[in-house]
C-alpha cells in the first residue's frame, strides 16, 4: 500500500508557501525605507521643476 495520502485529502499547509508569504511588518521593514526614499526623491524633483517653471 502506498504511504502517500490520496490526492483528495488535504495534506496541510505547504512549507514552501510560508517562505513566499511574509507578514506585512517584515515587508515594510525590508522595503519601506527604499519606498520612502523613492517618494522623497520624486517629490524633490517635482518641487524643483515646479519652482523653475514659475
């Protein structure tokens, strides 16, 4: 008899899925600084061009 469970029975959570899905706090801790820096750069460039056009 095969030791693997049949396909129609749930086998539980896949450990590989846990590596791909990270909690939001970890997401913002790793990428929030770069996103904030990017937004600040875009705002600074926008203000620079707006002041030159006036």
